C-alpha cells in the first residue's frame, strides 16, 4: 500500500538497532529520506548500510541538550523534518523499595525530557508547514506497569501524558502525535536478556509468540502515513495481547 509519504523527511532517534531500526527501515521503504541515530558510530554505520539512502548522525538523546542537538543536526542534513520518531533505551531495572531517588532524574531525562526536547525543537516547523507526524516508541509498561521497572514505568507514563496533551494542541495544524507501546519483540537486546528462555517468554504472551520487529516497523510507518491523518493522541499497544487491561 502506498502510504502517501514518499519524499517526506524523517528523523528516527535511537535507530541503530531494535525497534528504532525497524521503524527507520519501514519509513525508507515507504519512500522517506531518513536520518538514523545512535551513540556508537560503527554500529550506526552498519545499520545505515542496510537502509536505502539513510543518513547517520551520531548523538546521545539521554538528556534534553543531546535531543535538541540531534534535531538541529537532522534539520540541517534533511532541510527540515516532516516525521519525528522519538525513541531511547530504558533506564536500569528496580522496584520501589530498592530504587533510590537519585536515580530518577536520569530516567526522566532519558525517557521523558528527551521526548519533550525533540518535539519542542521539531514540531513548530511542522505546524508552520501544516503537516507533521510525531510518533513515540514507549513501552507496554505504560499500560501495565511492571514490578521491576519502576523508573521506566514512571518516566514513560509521564511522556505519554505529555504527548496526549500536546496532540490536542497541534492537531488543528495538521500535526498528529501518537505513541506505540511495544511488548516483547525479537530484538538482539531481548535475545541477550533471555537467550534460550525465549520460548518460555513467548508463552507469557496471549499470542504465544514474541513480536517481529519488521512488523512493528510497518505499524510505525502507517501511523506516520497520510492515511493516518485522523489518528492522533493515541497510545497503541503492540504486544500480542500481553497487557491485561481494558484500555
């Protein structure tokens, strides 16, 4: 299906691997010119080599300054940004009792303030052009908090509230703002964490499998498409039915 975004300019943060890479590949396949990002220069080069026409920009989005700098560099490389996909790794695990208050600021910088900074830097130009797409990759833990991920639960929930509020305020300008909440997907990171226990992990999901990153990327690309112009303010789980809540 033609997504109607051929020629659009897209920045995908933290896209040298995993779901960010899958989103970048899908947007490139849809005809976008993409800027990919990562902290490791060699890993980023390897990733961009596999995505047609991709431009790699090394940068760290773990705080607001780094996130703002990435947007500025991408705008210079592309001549503007039509599509922004925010993404970042997760903070350390831990529960309420053993997670010190000193660990919260870095987690909020990584998974909340980086989103705020990137959108503040990129969206005003989208509003001026009367077209834009913002898509955040968060986590299913926003929908169903996980016991050992209190930092991620807190920071990503804050980002979700921010994005929902923002969506209502820019919709009339032709800019959509949505988030995807991934569950378990067959990324290198998940393989490193679970190894031979991947089959057991799949049994905890209603679909009895972990997700395909490429399929996740196609969902991300659709939400950035012309066809999705009437979808905004949505936080959509992509988890194979892993979350048990009604909403």
